[in-house]
């Protein structure tokens, strides 16, 4: 059985780490991406995700220099996203030190782009992020960093992206982003029964039990941001809690161990 993964997710704006609530509210600075990545590398996290949250709205790719600096200091797998629109940009990010890229708006604008990227770089390099909100009418996908609603159903879109050869699907609940009130367990359960590719649950972690609940609902991996940045919880505590409660997680060690 594959081990469940613990993945810190970092949002980058103007070269700094930031974190908000529901994508747009109560922004707070959270430090330097390189020094923070080194700390989490020492904690022995499974991977790290870096999202340049201004890139799409500014019509540019993610800031490659930051990724180069991070990759020089840590050796955990890095996933990078934000504003990716071409195969050339993906190639540049992989050369800069990324192991995977995360695609959102371009997948919606050109679904064939995911297939092209997977064909050239391998399915394992391509993560499709599905940002969504849930209301009385259902769960709908949003594009351009959560600023534009589409008429795409979140579950059906995730399945479509799996068929397009995305290596992983990251489901990000905008409603739960930064709230630390728990993951969207209903969405995780609905998708985990249907997806064959790994499902990354994103948004909502606030307690150790929230993390276990998401994995028990069927997530292959969980991303954690606010809980790590603004509470006394750490990847070591999360891993210890999950292991003590019988969940299949990797033993803690840093990439330099």
C-alpha cells in the first residue's frame, strides 16, 4: 500500500510567502520561501508545493529564480504552479529544479494542454489543481486564481483531467482555504471512489484529527499551510500522530539524512 503523503503548500507573492482566507481575505506575510523550505526539509516532509498566486493574473509564468534557490537548498520533491501556459515554461521550471508542475487555468482553457504536457514530460510531472466552491447548486470549478467561476462540475472535471493523463489531482476548496476548519470530506470521499490517480486534498487543515480524517476519507496526500505557518503544529507532530493512530506514513527524516 502506498504511504500517505504530508505536503506543505506555500503561496508566493512578490518573492515572499503569504497566506489568506478563501483566496482573497486577511492576507498575512509568512516569511522567506527559501529559509522556510529549508526548515520543512529538515522536518522530513514528503514534498513541497509552491504556488505563485499572482502569476496567472499578471499573465506570466512562476518566478523561476525562487525555485532555483529553493532547489539548491533542499532535496525534497518540489511542485510549482501559477501562470503556466506553455510546454516551454514547464521545461524551464523542471530545469530550474521543480519535479512537478501544477496546472489550473490552462487546463480549463485548453484541456488538450494537459495531455500534451503529460506526453512530453510524463504523467508523473503533471498535477492538475481543481479550485472549487460548493453551493446549493453544486460544486463548481473556478479559474484564474479563484476569480472566475466556470460551469464545470468539480467531480466531473477532476475525472476528465485524469482521463487527460494528469498524474495527480489536487482538490482545493476555496470555501475552506485558510479557515482551519477541516477538509471537505464529502468531496474527498466522492472522488476517491472514482479516481485511479492520487488525490491530493487541499484547504482546511487546522488540527491533527483533520489530517487523519482527510486521509481516512480517501486522500492519497494532504496539503497543509495555515496550520503549519500560524500554529505550533509541525510535520513531525502530524506524522507522529498519524503513525501512532495506525496510518501508513513515511518515517520522519530530512532529505539530507
